[in-house]
C-alpha cells in the first residue's frame, strides 16, 4: 500500500518536472540539468511535501511547484556531490560531470539551484507563507552546504565523534526532509504547531534515512544499488558505522584507500559486520524513525498521515 501510494505521488512529480523545467536554449545545459531528474528516483522528498499538504487539508496540485523545487534542490546537491566524490555512476547512469565535464556539471548544478527558487515562487499560497517558504529553502540550502563541508572534513580526521556525525547528518540530509514537510504544511495553511510537528517528523526520519543509507552502501549489491558497493569505505567517509567500529579499536584497512581492490573492500565489509557496527547503526536508524513517527501524534488521523507513517518505515526497509 505504502509503496503504491508513493508511486502515485512520484508519478505526479515526474509529470510536473518537464512542465516546470522544459528543454530550452541552450538545450544541452537543460539536458544536463534534466539528466538525473529524467533518470527517475524515489522522489521521497517531493512526495513527503505533497503528503504533508494533504495531511493538513491542502491540495497537492497547489503545492506542486514547491514539490518540484525541492526535487531540484536535491538533484543540485547530487550533481555537485558526484563531482566531489569523483563518482562514475548515479542511478545506474553516467554522472553529469562524466558525461559533460566538470565545468559544465557545475553550471548545471548551479542552474538547478536557482531554478528551484524560481519554481517555488509559482506556488499558490498566501504571500506571507510563500515568503516564509522561500526563506526556509534558502536556509536549508545553506545547512546542506555546511553539512557537506563537515562531511568532507571528517574524511581527513580519525577522531570524529558520534555527536559530530549526527550534527553533520542533520544538516546534510535531514533538513531537506524537514523543510519538505514544513513547506507542504505551511503553504497549505497549517498553524505553527502542526508545521513544527511535521518539521520534527522530517528531521528525525531524515536522520534515520541517512544512517540507513550508510548501511545500504555496505550491504546492497552494485546491480541493485546503481553504484559501487562499499564506495563510502573507499572514499574514507566517517559514517556512523565506521565511527563506531574505530571507537572499538577495529582496523579497517581499505578505509580511504582509493585503489582498494574488490577483495579488500569485501574484507572491510566483513570486518564491519563482525564488529557489530552495522547492527549498531541499524538500531540507531530505527530509533530515530520511531521518534519521528511519535511527532505525528498531534496531527488528526487521515489517509495522508497513515501514508507518512508508512513512509517513515519505508525509509529503513528499502533496498536502495
């Protein structure tokens, strides 16, 4: 039921993207901008925004520009992340910078960012609520950049603490989920208490989502994941799994080794599993998602609320 409900909303977003982001001159720039967008994706963030609107009595069609804007922001971060990570694949496709080159990929990412604000401004809502949402999205983009900066700094440190990781994850990943939820509610006329509850739901489940995402990187085969398994290990990322393992004195030989072989990565994955660090991260992810679901108690019961609870569970049950 939940996956079907998410597919319905994802399809609405898919249909709206070409309307709000048509291919116009210079065509190639827009093809580069649309490359990852047209590849599909789960559309979890825009779907969450639509569900948030529905949960407070709003109409999805009225906030569709905001939903598309959120998806553009997400994709702008992916384009730039892939450049920084020197990644070859994303969603099973060649990454934007590998297809068009780094300079043009930077432009494509920048253009996605600026277009997101232009599209958000088309949302049908009260002017004050629209301004609040524009401010929120601007602040969210700054938080994402701060989180990414922290994440990159962590790769050169051996003393990253769990609480530092949590702050980084909140900024890099969770705030976009939180902003999606709050914007859907705010633009649909919700009061501050309800909007805050949905923000809390998005923040907590977003943290759980990222922790679980780190787990998926290690346990999901490449043909399902759409990118190399164990990529976080090769990049030297200080995920919660790695932080926990290192705190126990575990040695991870392949960590940060850019030329690590498949067998070396496989050995590192076995080490992390045997250390109990993967299970530790899984339990943390579940705890945050449960806390997020509890924040929805202030919302009246509705089909949208039921789907949101299902979405939270899906975040720590998905395969990729």
